[in-house]
C-alpha cells in the first residue's frame, strides 16, 4: 500500500508530531508498505538527505497556545496546482494528515485529496480555540467532512476537537521508542554521589509549570537536603530567567543541563530517582512521562487530563493539583522518603510503558486503515494483508 504522512510543521525541527510521523514511517516501511512524508522544511537540502520526503511551503515561527510552532501560513498553498499534481502523480492509497485542520499545508493537502482514503490525527489540547469556530463555516467544516477516519491521541485531544467538530474518533496514543529508553544504559557519574535526583524534561514555557517545581523544590530542600534538581531543556529567555531565580533564592543543587541529545536522554532518566512534570494545562498526552516510566522511574505530575490518562495515581506515580507548590512538594517528599514505594511505582510504570511501543501503536494505526478500507477494491485489502505478512512487493498476491 502507498501511504502519505503529512506534517504541517517544519520537518527540520524534531517536534512531537514530526517524531510521531517518522516512527510511523519507519514501522510502516518495515511492514512492507511504501511511505512518503509531505511536510515543510526550513532546511530543505538537509531534510531531503534524511528521508523520502516531499517538501511544500516555507515555515515561519508562530506563537500559539503558549508555545511556538513553525508552519507555513501562505493561503496560496491551498490553491497550489503543484500539490494537486503531486497527489495525482503519486496515487496514494492513504493520505494520513496530522493536525488536518492546521493551516495551510495540512488543509491544502486535504483540499486537494480526492479518491484516496484520508485520515486525520488530532494531537492538540486547549481549553478553547478562536480559529475553529471562526473558520468552520467558511472552509474548515467542508474540509473536516472530507476525512474518512479521525484519530485522537488521547481523550483530552478528542474532547477538545469534538467541541467544534463532533464525530467518531478512534483513540490511538502517541508511542515511545521502547528499546531506546528501556534498554540497558548507565547513569551519569556526576549524579551518582548519594543524593536523590529529581528530573524535569521539557521546554521552559509557561504552560510547563516549571516555576511551581522551583517553588516546591525550595520547600523540599529544607526538609530533605540530600536531593538535587536536574533540568533538561533547550536554552532561551525563560531558561535564563529561572537561572537568575535560582541564584536569587540561593537554591543549591539545581543543575541546568540545557539541551540533551536524543541519544543521551535515557541516561538522564536513568540518573533520576523521581521524574516530575508540573504542567498547568494544554497537554494532550504525557510522552515524557512514558519515557520516564520505560526507564522504571516513578512520576509526580499535575492532575491534568492529558497526564491523568497516562499516570495511575498511587500505582505508577502521583497526581497533584496543578499550580500548587505545597501539594507538589508533599508528593515529592513522600517518594523521596519511601524507597520501596519509588521502586514499586517504577516497576509498574515500566510494565505500562510496554503498551506504548511504536511497533504496537503503528499496528493499531494500520488496523484502523484496514477497517476503513473495508468495502473498497479487493486489491487494496490484499496489499495490506500481504504487507503485514512480510511481503516486500506492493500488491503481490498472497501465497
């Protein structure tokens, strides 16, 4: 089967959506399917060297929902004859668009799709959207109705988009690279000095709630001096602001590690005793929570919908009230002072993480394609079956 995976975001930047698409491509290709990625890129030459990708649009940084996304915004893409010509020439069986209502590349591909099976995955979660109700009667409603199938990565993502576009949605979560995180790695020696390590991984955006973790850490440090806070995330203005705040409050043992490569990230998780993510809202799914769980670490996280769908309170982690420094401090202290509880929660998290391996998630997506394709020409169904059985020849007859 020939599949197009469409990203609205700059493929030169490894965002969550782009990683999701890359892993689907990898696993679908392993099943025997032919897969191409359609995306914008700010580094087209470099992007083309790293995969089978069709590039459209010039991405620009846009502030949205407390974050920065890089996406093309030119309305001309919607009317691009080149997109129409490429889709006609490629003759995809399935076009799978991630954030299908995100202007303008995602909506352009959806606009020009015709006979292909079109599937959309909705990743985002917000409390409200100004764009959806404004643009729905103008164009988004018509394009939404072109989708043959709709996936949401979590109940939070489903409930958000359903407020504006009611319909049937299949819940298929994000995945994690289980062998990468659950494999045998050694902790970083500089953090193996007897102190217990708290770990934060993420961008220093307001919605990530890092200021509440710093406030909680100040309380924790007074009662449990032999602890350390390790902060992993790209540098920026907020990063510098928090460094100054640490110095102002004379907080000891706060390590700003900065950006950490994907290859080195498991060693930071391995060095941690507790993983903490105090995000305040707008999280549709807790990917970093699952990465920590895969390494066998207990989690202390905000009780927001996207995280509560991943963490079982008292089983593999603790859920605390968002924006509550004292509640966060109490939960961290509870785990710091109870090694057996840390170990049992870490073990339970490791079991849960297995359900989110990319191979499992990719098979769920492929099975959904298959369900949607029932009733279509038999040759497509045969192609799916053959690929799942390991055929390397697209459309080969099953033996």
